[in-house]
């Protein structure tokens, strides 16, 4: 082979290597965003259930205007799934759900809080 062909061959290997690294990074970022979005959807579903609990009278298994005694049985999610590990607290008219995921080297925490039947406020923080 000539010197030009060897240089072209090395150049092609370098370009293919760079393209492979970029593709892997893009795939990982997409996966991370997908897991975070799924955890957000779980939290919003749980918040929706919590609002139903808050508004339902105690005689129908609800909170009767407060979140005292709310458990995961009252929500639409489990405490742990493939998206995150969840913890909840409900006192008075404030409900808080926290999601933590450290799988896939994702370290984030999300907290959603609602007061009564108001719209939730969700905060994401990277750990």
C-alpha cells in the first residue's frame, strides 16, 4: 500500500472511532432522560391519586381534607420500581413524594409537593 492509502485508512479509523463514542454518549443521555421522564410520570400519577385521596371523604377511604395516613396502597405506584425508589409523607394538607434513582449511574432526586388540591410543584436536583 502506498503512504496515502495508509493515511486514509488511519483517518477512517479515527473518524469511525469518534462517531462510535458520540453515538454511545447520545444513547446514554437518551436513556437517562427516558428514566427521569418515567419517574416524573410515576410521580404525577401518584400526585393525582393523592389529590383524589385528599378530596374523598373518610367514609369512602379518603383523607377527608388532609393527607394524614396516606400510604402507597392509596397511590397508583409501588414504593420501588425500575424508574426509582419513592418515599411519601402526608401531614395535614401537604403531601410530598420523593423519587431517588442511582441505577445506571444516574444520581438524582425529585421532590413533588402539593398543598391540598392545588397544582403540584416538582423540583429536580442532581446529587
